[in-house]
């Protein structure tokens, strides 16, 4: 992966991480279209640039994250992230294999799109309008919904937002709590990929940070990736919340369906190489 490719992937990450369209799916598609080899650094890069997106949430909602008098907020995030931590640890290798599967992404995009077309009708009687009213049990249930996004193409944002709406959160609150929950979830994933996970890199076992620091290009790509993901994610979050308040999820459903169909066509015609993950 070169610097230009890293720049493009980071923009895609920032745009799609907090929209219900699947950032992982879009990065897989973009990497395939750009002809980027799916080596260990590419996989590491696509996870580690989530750190920039995390910082965008913390900046935009800094009053929530620095209000230490309201310790219940932090407990809810811890409770909500437990399912992802447990299942991510247990099924890490399976998830890594699915990340190489454009066909998994295509099917997930289609199914998720159909669900988003009707989600506003399914959950149209919200009773919880503020984070203070969210119980620990409801936070845990939303966390369970979030784990569905371990399947590439599902969208962590979509899964957790639908999970929140199923617990009678308002659309706006469901989206915001999804952003909040993304911080510990994505921080854990990034920290694991950088400091704990053992990567097979050119026949050697290395930690993620060692791969990043191995060459000047890797280090520059990592820095640029996080900076761009941070900047673009700020714009995407602001747009999404404002749009969601007025129009709901239907446009994202249609987008996912169209993108899924296009991806299937590209796979079936050989423009994008398929896989054996399914």
C-alpha cells in the first residue's frame, strides 16, 4: 500500500465509520478496486486508522467524555463493550478470514439495506430520549447487537443503532449512543491490533506497532491515515445526525442495496476477485 492508497482508504474510513453503511465493507471494496494487496500491513492499517475516527467522537462530544461526575456514563460504555470484547477474542481468526471476503460484504450490504428500509416503521414509538435514561441492561443489549457487525458489511453503526431503537431509544439518541459505544470498542480493536495481536509479516511474527515503524512509508501512511480519518469523520458525524433527525434511514437502506448489487455484479464478472470465505 502506497501513501496515495492510504490517503484514499482513510477518507473512506472517515466517511463511512459512523454511517450505517459499513466502513469495513467499503474499505474491502476500495482496496479491491485499487488493486491493493491484502497483506498484513493493509489489514493492520484498516483497523488502526479507526483511532482517528475515535478522536473525532471524543472531540465532538467532549462534554460527555470529560464529565467525570457522571461515572454511570462510563459504566454503561464498559457494559456495552463487553460482548464485543468477548466475542472478538474468541473468534478473532474467523473474523480475520471474513475480512478477505468481498462476497460476504455484498450479501451483508443487501440484507442490511433491506432492514434499514423498514427500521423507522419497526421502531417508531421511542420513549428514551436521553443517555441518562439508558439502563445498564439496555446498554448491554445494544452491545450484543453491535457484535453482529463482526460480519464484514453489516456495519457496526447500523447494528448498534438498530439495537438502540429496539430498546425504544429515539433515532437521535440511538445514533449518539452508537458513537459513544464506538470509542471503547474501536479503541480496544486498535490497541489489540497494535500491541497484542501477533502478525505473520514476511515470515516473521511481529506486533502491529513494529510493522508500522518498520519502514518510513508505513509510518507516514499510518499518520496520514489517522489524521484524514479524524477530519473526515467529524464532517460525516455532523452530517449524519442532522440528516437522521429529519429523514431517517431509508436513503442509507437504498444505498446499501444498490452498492450490494453493484458489488455482486463486479464479483460475478470478475472485475473484483471473489473468495472462498463463504
